[in-house]
C-alpha cells in the first residue's frame, strides 16, 4: 500500500514523496492515482520553468508532445525498476528526460520539416532556418557532453576530432600543449561518455543520434 500523505501544518497535503509517486506508478491497481496526477502536473510546471527560456522557439503544441513522450519514458522506466542515483530527485531526473526529448524533437523536425516557398520568399531563408536548427542541436550536444565529462576542454577535443581534425591541429585550437595531451583528453572524455551511455541506454541512444548528425 502507498502511504497516504500526511495532513499537517508542516507539509502541503497535496504533496507526495518520490517513493509514493514511484509506488503509485508501479501499482496502478491500488487506486492512488492522485500521486501520479500531482507529480506530472507539478513536474511539468517545473520543467517548463527550466527549459522554456532556453528553447523559446518550441511551440506550445510541441511542448505538449515533448511532455507526453517524456512521461511515457519515465513510466516505462519506473515499471522496469528505475533506480535513481543517490541524491537525485525524481523531478530532476524527469527534467533531464525532457531535455533528451527536446533533442529528439529537433532531430525529428530537421528530418521531417519541409519549407514550401512563398511567392516572394527567397530560398536563402530556408538555409538560415537550417543553420539555426543546426546551431541549436550543436549547442545541446556540447552542453550535455560537458555535463557528462565535467570538462569543457575534453569536449572541445572530442567535437573537433569528430569533425575530422587531427591531434596536431586540435592542439592549436585548445589549451592542451601536445598531441599526446589531446589524445589523453579524448580517451578520458570518451570513456566517461561510453560509461554514461551504458548506464542510461535510452538517453545514450538519443545522444549518439545527435553526435552522428553533427559529425556529417
């Protein structure tokens, strides 16, 4: 049974703990859907506050699709026995899932979007839109890799290497002093990224798709 929330002056009676929300998702037949409803309403408001300013070009309709996709992912993982890292709140975890859904949204838009020309529209406008989307995706990749590796210079080496630069060329574009140092930075960063992908396969799959597009 999921413990009922406690109604006292020290706690909001409409608030549920992570354990209650997870238990409610895992056991849909216990009748306590209130915890699930409360969580997704609360976390949607929170996530929008985190990401809306950063991704201002995403429409309200697209945000709804992103949250639907993120909610399905979270429910599926919880039912499969999701284990959060020590100190990680379910709300924070979901907010990270939302960002990966944003990645998927940009990738899908890039693949499916067609830009019909209006009578007086010049073709350069579509090129500008394409370049803008590319820049957004590249920025997402860079920020996520920096979060994983906790080392901006390692990420710089990895991205330059992915674009085809050689180590002797990368040395000139980073703070590293030798080709060997660049090579070590690349290997250390790659090791952390691979470890992350193995630990979080679905998020890793989204990241790998974006890296493959960025390297083309």
